């Protein structure tokens, strides 16, 4: 893959909420140890149970975190687009991965090894302090989002997930008018924490309203702003 300039990596890191409290010189130090990598569609970045030694920041493309159950079902836990980070606990400790992450599209990332990050935190203690503040904010936001979701209807949760996927597609370079989302009904249901049948019924409502059109393993959002009308 083409070389990535340090300034580009610094700019990318600065857009990641986990690093939002760091000073420019801190971001530069992290950029110096970051390594560009690329994954092709369907390629596994890491598997559930693997050693946790690297975190990844997405530059382009899309990946997803999945977990496989003993009965053969695969549940999508999260999706990642440009500016998202995954595997971030590797910055702090060598735990086993809690999920499998695979590329949905060609996905360009910058990788930061856990040992390199921990060395920087020892040499520059202010990085540790600022990361703790950022992670605390992220945990609070996650708790607030989960609390809100617990009171939302299925249609609200599906609309929110669809809106997030649209935002990721636009961030990856998709035109803002009509946005192609490469996700199946099953993917949307898993991300929204609903049954496939419930998600399918709501998607049919959106299709009749002209908000989306559906195809095989993909859908097009014709009116992204209209999704807000279905969030309560």
C-alpha cells in the first residue's frame, strides 16, 4: 500500500475520540510508532481468543466485530468505519480478544502495538492521564446510549443503526444524496438487538415510504434525514 505520511496519521488520530484529549506532540509520538496495514474484504484482522497486542484505527473502508455462538450463530456486535478504533484495550494490557474482527470492504488501518503504546505512556505520563479522561468520557457515553436504547422501540433502534451506517458510508466517501449500505437485514437486526423478523417489518415500512430500497445483501437510503422521524 502507498506510504502514509506522519501528518496524515496525526490528523487521523486527532479525530479518534479516545485520543481527543491528547496534545499535538502526543499524537505525533503515537504516529511515529503507528504502522499502516490493509485488509481485503472478508479477511480476518484478529479472532476471538487471540492474544491482544495491537489496536487499530480505520483510515478507509469498513470492518465489523462478530461473535460466534456454540450453536453456529454469528452475531454482529459493532461496525467500524473511518476514524473508528478497535482493539484499544491492547494499549493497556495483554488480554485475549473478546470478539473476531473482519474486513467488510477493503480496509486501510494504522496499527499501534500495545508494547509501543505502553512504553510511550511510561516515558510521557501525561499521555496516560489524558487517555484515562477520554476513556472515562467514552464509558459514560456508552452507558448513556445503552440506557437510552433500553427504552427505544425496535424501529427506533433499527433507524439509529441505519443512520450510523449511512454516516460511516459518507465518511468513507459515499455521496450524501443516495447512500448505499452493504448490510443484510440480519446484520441490521443484530446491531439493533432485535429479531430479523422485526427489523424486516420496519425496513418494509421504510421502503413503502420511499426512504430506502432493498436488494440482495444491500440497501440504498434515498433520504437519510427521514430516518430521524423514526427515532423516539
